């Protein structure tokens, strides 16, 4: 198998679903990693990208109750919160002073806030520092805004863009396969709808990312099907920047029988994503969920992006992630240099800054 795949990687030939599945079933992690490293080097040389950003989670109230989510709360539950716009502004001022280039915003599906709140939040951020790129709202949130406002998704996106939205993060994809979604997030929009909203956003000129939540109750075949749907959409729009496998964190969640993700599975999954998603330039190791050591090691397995400084993280840490809350620019650069690679600070759209 590896000889045939080597030839495919060298001749830039797409690998099949069956080949991706066979890679997941293989235990030859080093052979998979070596192929992925070759595929990555061809696209990105020895550069590894990161950015200086700040996450803001405006609320953890959510009308959905995804079983893998330890972040969301019901109204009145201890720990439930919603930030006032002034609190959002204060965090943005801190980020701006710390040299951030991006504000990353996601939240739960709040039961009461009107669509106008989200537009005001974007304008508030833009008023604090118009140079900051605002990467905000997953396809799940955008679909929710369409429902609460009664507007078509295209108009919701146009209004958000008018208020300062620059791009979208890749959350909410989970595993796009119906039988998995029915078990882990039955109230969430369908996989088809996630793809449709994302396609609409790409056609409106927004770039976005694609995530894959792995290590709960999905099979390898489900992972391949998920990546196939993402690869097909990327063929149609070219609007995805990075693919981000998110390692499932099990604490305080309600996924039956769930354990954490081991290092071998994490590295294998990142490497196979690099090999299968030939139409993606960037594969991101999100250190919050992987831990710093696996994220760094992933640089030898086809990964070329370590995400950002983050500053304040709730979604993974509420579910037991043992990574730090934040990374300094120097800390990320050190991880990359220790792996023998060249750190490159980027902005959200992958323009190189330094
Ligand atoms: O969609 C929720 C995931 C996502 C857990 O686009 C969990 O640059 C692990 O999408 N264990 C939101 N993951 C985060 C996200 C993201 C993060 C960083 C960068 C980008 C980007 C996007 O977090 C959700 C869900 O898939 N999630 N609970 C958990 N227990
Ligand atoms: Fe709500 Fe998102 Fe958590 Fe699901 S993953 S419960 S949609 S905050």
C-alpha cells in the first residue's frame, strides 16, 4: 500500500476513500507520517504558521445540548454567563494592546439575544480597533441567526460582513455523518445544512476553516466520510483555509463510554488529513485540544499551523483539556524551532507578517 501511496504523493494524485480507510486501519504510524510530511513540505516548505489572537466566548448559554460539550449551560445553572458588550470591548482592548491581529469569537446559541446584538458586538470590536480581523460565528451560529431574525442565510452573512465580520471559524462540523450526529448532537443542524451555510459564506467571499471532532463514538469510516464531504465542498468553492482535527476531551461530557484521544490516534488523524485533503493548503494542530507535546510532534506528521496565542479558552478546558490557557508568541516560536522548522507569524488570511 505504501509504495502506491508514495507514488500518488509524488505525482500529486488524489488518494481514495478506501486508501484513507486503509491508512486509519494501519498501525504503521511512521510510514503514514513520512508520507504526510512529504506532502506538506511540497506545499509549505519548512514554514509553520501561527497567529497572535484572542478567543472570546460571548455566552455559554445554549439551546442545544450536544453530549460532547462541557461548555454549554442552561439559564440559571451555576456558571452560566453572557458578556455585556462593554466586557467584550475590554477584552478586545487588552488583545489590541498585546499585539493581536485576530479576535476569534464563538458562543452558545443564546435563547433570547436578538440578531441585532451580534451586529452590535461586531461594530463594538471594530470601533475599539479597526485593524483587528474578526473571525466569528460558526455555520451553526449563522443558521441560528437566520432562524431568530427570519432572514435568509445570505442576508444574515451580508449584514455580518457589513458590521465587520472578516471570516468564519470551522466549528460545528463535528462529524458530518447523520448517524453520528444523531447520537452526539441531535439538536444541532444537520451535516448537509452545515455544508450549505458554509458554501453560502464562501460564495459571499468569506474564508473559513473546517474542523473534525474525533475520538468519541465515530468509526474510521465516519472520519473518512466527513473528510470526503469537506474535500468535495473545497473542490466547489476553494473557501477553506485550514483543516483542524479537534481531539475530543471527555471530562464533564455525556458521550457514553468516551475516553480521551491517544497520541498515536491524534498523529495518525492529522497525517491522514494532510494526505487525503489534497486541496487544503493548511492542516492545523490546535494545541489546546492536543496538548503542547503532541501539537509539536504533529509538525513531523504533515502539520503546518499551530493556531494562536488564544489567551482565554473555555470549550476545551471545561472538558478537562490539560494544555495551558494561553501561549506567548515566543512560546509558540520555540515549539516550532525545536522541531527544526521556521516559525512564521501570519494574519488570519495567511499573509505573512514577520
Ligand atoms: O464545534 C466542543 C469542539 C468546537 C469539545 O477555525 C470540543 O481556527 C473537544 O471550532 N472536546 C469549537 N472539542 C472550537 C473550534 C475552533 C477552535 C480553534 C480554532 C478554530 C478555527 C476553531 O469545539 C466545536 C466542537 O467541535 N468541542 N466540545 C470537547 N469536549
Ligand atoms: Fe451549544 Fe455548541 Fe456546545 Fe453544542 S457544541 S451545546 S451548539 S455550545
